[in-house]
């Protein structure tokens, strides 16, 4: 019988905090596939994941002084089994020792918690307390109150993990309490600080936070009693007095002059910069997203529509927004919209909600969905499967839109009450009318909740979406990359000398820049195939007549006179003007004085090289006649404009 193997594409989460577990696609592998010595070996490698664990160390932990005859061979067999289950790169090394692989596919809860705590400290230092609180709270959930390998004897080799997790819990509680105080939530701050004091009754930073929380809640007497309790414990058991910061806070409470700031050099470590965007040239746009997310975490929901032409980087910006939200402990629901699925009722929402629904425990899902659970199940059948109930079949989803809209809104609000939520709908212009309607519904009825919706749309095919969401959504227009960003991207690939030329050819169009750099890396100076296909998709979207017009215009150069083009294709100037305006709306053309120009040179080249050779030769010959002495054809258009085109 073949041993089950984890998919190489699937992520594996190893949990040290709480009970030791290994999860892949929400499936528990410990006990079912990983047990006995293999389980202990994996736990050891995870605890000591920052170094190679020597064979003698593994032998000592696995057999406690009573090893088999060939321990190295036995260990190699265990490693081989773990690699088959977790992936070959999950464990590195050989006969000298082994180490947990540093691959994105293998994650450790303690490491994720550390990143969240650092993010929380940075956000708090940047005066973003609600975002800081979300990140710290998520870290505390991961750390599971601070226990390690719960339910097992406390092994000496796990002591480092115990210390690491204990320190992380302390830091997370400090920043969570401080964030709650800055967000005017003294009850939350008191609950978190009390847990910190209970865990360490000499943690003065936690005592100060709890004293502040009592005072902010209008109970300064409790804060003063707390100080006396701390002072007695320090004096009687450690022979020392409270720290100067604690005595100063005590005096301020007595004088009723407690400062609003919670900054405390002993409460938080040195400020850690909040995670920066990994997108080049999009700092302003990501700052907009960060502000919207910060507002959402404070209970101000919004719908943010990212609009721009095809290939400008909308999907990449949405992905970076999702990364930003996950780095701060938020929940991300996301789906792409496909034109072929436009007729499927609310399919993007089904795709976004289904994976998360299946991960929720039945009691949690029942609480979140509430009375609307049976209605939600008509849209998302997995709701009924998780709850063990049946959907309300009296009203099929598509025939009870308002009821389904209410159910989805209630679910998202309930989910956001637990953890702030980002919902990403990519390529919304491909979605059916109900999906846009529901987004409008959410924009008007999601408040109060901690929900941010981000939708991306192509400006050239989104007039209906613009009209539907105008007035209820925030709009973020995504334009071309500036020259400095193109230079930075070129330098990253060793092509900084070509940056100016690349910008001139692409005019900062993101996909064109990236694909041009990729082509140059393989010494391909033409139009990359991927970019050529992308251009053709855009052109075909505007219709056959405009495509024929642009293919003819491609032989005239990067810029062209629409009057010459009219003569070239045997259309009236008014007809050509109309078609050019359509191409202008689609961002395939731009205005250049009294002429039109291709939005970038790569669009022209892609059209030029994909036009059949015989057709291209006809256009070239006719253009040559028009531009080199055959002025009669152009003169025929003079009555339309009242001046002689020979002089233009």
C-alpha cells in the first residue's frame, strides 16, 4: 500500500504551541501519517529549526541512551518517510545531521507569530493601534496561551521552544493591551493585561498597562491597589522596589494626571518598521490601501475599486494588499471573476466563501451565519455540509436575491466580528450583474463591521461597473509606472543601462516593462510571446473593425495622422475618428497633438508582426503612395475640414 504524500504545492503548517500537530489543507497528519519516532524527530527539528541538528543529538533524543545497532540508518529511514509526506525539501541534510527546510511550503506557527508581533509593534509605533491590535491578537491565537507540545512530558530538548513561546506571548499581550488602550478599549486592555500579570506576577510592564486600563475605565482605586500588591511582592520576595516608570505612573494616578500615551520603553521593544510593500513604484497606491485597511480594522468598512487598463498591475496590487492584511493578522477571502462564468449566480462570492466555510468548526459557523445559515447554504452548499443541515430549498438562491444578499452580508459581518476581513474580487468586470449588485449592497449595509472589499476592474470594459458602484465605492486609479520605477526594475535584472529605452518603448505599462525585461534576459529583443498574446486579447475585445483599423495604423509608425489612416483604409474621416476614440477609451491609443499615437511601441509592434504578410504589404504599399506624392487621395478629404491637407 502506497503511503499518502502531501501535495508539493500545498502548504504544511507545523504547530509547536499547544498540542504538536502538522496540518496540510486542514488535514491533521500527526497520528494518521506521522507518529512514533518520526513524530519526535520532526518535533526536534522544528524546535531547533535554525540550525543543523547533529546525528548524535537526534540519537540521544530518540533513544535516550539505548540506540539501535545502526542509528544513522534508522534516522535516515525516518527522514525519508517524512520527506515523502511533507515534500523532499521539507528536511535538508544527510548523515552528518538534518535541519527543517527553509521553504515557504513548510510554515511554523511560532515563526508566523513572531512576524505578527513584530508587525504589531511596528504598527503601534506608527500610531496604527487598531491594526496593531489585530496582529497581536492573531499572534496570541497562534501561540495558544504559551504552552509547547501540550499533553506530553516536558522534555529537556524542548526548553528553548518553551522560552521562545513564553517571550512571544508576553510581547504579544503587551502590544495588544497597549493597542487597546490607544483605541479607547479599556475593557479589552484590562483582560489582556490581567492575563499577562497572571502569567508573570513580576511583569512590571504588564502591571503598568493594567493600571492604565483600570484608570481609563474610571477605576483609579483599583489601579492604586494593584500598585500596592506589586510593591509588596517585589519588596518581600525580591528585595527591590518598583521601577521608576511604575512609580511615576502611580504618582500620576494619585494626582489624576495620567498621560494619554501608552509609550513605555519597557513595555515595547525598539520600534520595528511595519512591513513595506514589495511592489516597485506603487508606494502611494499601497499607502491608500493601508489607510483603507486601518479604517476597516477600526470598524469603518469600505469598498475600494482598483481601476486601470489591462496589464497595468491591478491583480498584483490586490495580491500585495492581501499580503499586507495577512501580515497584520487579518482574514483574506479572495476569488477571480471569469467571463465564461458570468451566468453563474454570484460565483465569485461562492468561490471566495467556500474555502473558509469548510475550515470553520460547526459551532463557530453556526454562530457567524446565525439565522441566515439555511439561506446562505442555498448559495454555498458547504454550509449545510459543515452544519449537517439542509439548505432552504423553498427559495433557490437566484430567485431570492435580497435574501441571499442579506445572508452573505450577515456572514461577512459575523466573520469580521472575530477577525477583520479583506474580500478580494479580481476582474470584477467579468462578473455577472448580481455580483456587482451584492458589492453595492455590502458598500451600503456592511457597517458597522471590520470589512474591506477590494475589486479590480479594467477601465476599457467596465462602464456598467462604474455606473453601478459610483457614489458608494472608493476609487483607486492605477496608472503607468514612473521612470524611476522602471529603472529600479531594470537594475534588479542587471539591465539598468536599458532602462530609458525600456521606458520609451513601454511608457511605463507594467506588464510591458516586466515582459520586456524577461525577454532581454533571454536575449529576445522582439515582442515577447506572452505580451503579444496579451495585446491581441485587448485589441480583439474592442471589436473586429477597430482591430483592422489599428493593424493598418501600425504601418504608419508610432504616431499617425487619422486623415492619412482614413485614406489608407478607405473610410471617411468621421468613421476613423469614431473608431480611434473607441481605441482611445480602451487605452490602446493616446492623443499626441493633432495626431494619435499607440499607447506604447510594443502594442504597435505586436499588431505589426501578427498581421499576415500579404495584408501588411498591401497596407505598406498604400501608405507609401499616400505619403510620397500621391496627394489626390488626401485632397479628397479637404471639404471635410476646410483646409488643404497637403499643408498638414
